[in-house]
C-alpha cells in the first residue's frame, strides 16, 4: 500500500483573463510506503512546527524568502520524503480545446496524474487538499474513483489538519517558481534530486537535431505527426473556404483528443457528430474519409486508422496497425488487377495493356512491381 498526499500550485485556467503571472500548473504527490507512513507523518509535523509554529506551512506564505524556502526544502528531503510532480505548461495546450474549461482542465490533469501514480503500485490511498465548493469535490471524488479503479481510496482532506499535504503544497509551489523563472534550480538541495520525480506535460516537442539522432522510433513518429497536423491546421485556418475550415476543425479535434488520451482511437461517427455540432456539416463516414482525411494525408498529415477509428499516431504500433490494415485492403486489389492485366497481355501477345502507363500512370507503376 502507498499513501499519497496531493496539493497543487498555479491556476487551473487557460483563459488569459483568469491567468495570473505564471504559465505553469503543478500537481505534487508526497508518496509514503506503508512501512514508512507513520514516520513520514511524524516528520511532516516536526517540519511544520519548526517553520510555521502553530500556523500552516504554505508556499504562498514563504513568498520571495528564497533562503527560508531552500532551508525548508532541505529539511523536507533530509527526512527522506519522496515527491512526484506533474508540471503542466499551459502555453502548449490548445486554447480552444476542451481543457479551456476549468472543471475539465482539473479533472483531466488529475485523472492523468493518478493514472501515472497507480502504474507504480497496485494499492494507493490518496488524500488531496480540499478544492473549490463541496459539490465539486463530491462529484470529483466519485469521478476520480471510477476512472482510477486501482485506487484503494480517495478523499479530500483539509491541509491545516494534514501536515503532509502542507509539504506537498511547499514542494508544488517551489517547483512552479523554478519553472516560472522566479527561482533557479539551486532551490532544490542535492539530496532532493534523488527523491523528486518530475514529469512534464505536454511532452516537449523534439528539435530537428533530436529527431535526426534519436533511436526512439515512437518519439520521432509522434513529434512529426503532431508537427504536421498543427501546420496543416494553421494552413487551413488561413483560408476563408468553408471546406478548409471544416478540414481544420476535424484535424483540430484529432489533436484535442490526442491531448486527452494519445492512445485512444476516435470513432468516425464521433468526429462526424462534432463537425455537425460546430459547423452544421452533414457527412457520412465515406465523405469524412474522401473530403477530409484524404486531403489531410495528401498534405503530409499522418492519420492512423483501424476498425476502431482514427487518431494522430503516438507510437510505431499505431502506424503498423494502419499499414497492416492498408495492406489487407489494397494488396488483394493490386494483385487481382495485376493478374487480369497479365492475362490480357499474354493473350494478345502484349498488344493490349489494360493498365497502360498513359491511361493509368500511378497504377501501372505499382503493377510493374508485382
């Protein structure tokens, strides 16, 4: 069993009018194994008492006092307290995605956060700092419990009564200050670097040099796929043609769904319904492929497809499934066309080519290799 105490730092808003001076949102979990749980509770009480007296230890109360903050962090990590932080760069999230709504932003990121935690343990009990109105906390508690079935329990708890949540608050606020450029990396003591795991989201785009030297096929695939999709959307959005706007909206929807869950395929009907709701367009699955995806693919957008739907590829497996599906559909047609062509060529002493280069330049090129 692992006991996890969670707090966050930063605003869960994408909208400019709600944003404060920071571009990052940080969720921090203080993680205690069952055999160390009680000792971690005692240590956290000592740290809070030492640095806040009878009050509450909070990052916002430490403020600009960097030396005090550094000493508090040193005391935290000297007690062998382990922390996991998810650092969200809000600038890299699409402003018109579903995450622009505060409840969606909060629920999505915390679901991803807890899914990441549960991957490291079969049993987890979570105590999260109270957030928002009681109705929201109640609905979120039900939501996160149903979404993350491997959590042994989840509940909101008051930070004043829970010192380990106060520790999570300090670590989250300190990491956000580093990412926002207020403090430098030296804020984290050397011993803390071995007890602090940081994951960034969305993953940083790979540079061209990284792509050329990378041995990670999945990294190359998703970096190029995301880059090409975003370039295509920008290109389509510059046009006033309704068809171009429709294409942009469809690919933007794939990008948004990639944001939400990069491994999941999206049913074609779901995309059709989305386009109907946003633009009034009425399409069927065949038209979605011929009018939208065909143009996007001709413009270098990589879209993986399967019987379960379509998606921006996240890994080599996504493309292998698509290639296997393409081979199973296209190869038999080409083989049969090649056989028919050869029969006519043989029967006519090669005088009649039903797939001549002049009539079918692309098809004849493929058939020559059969």
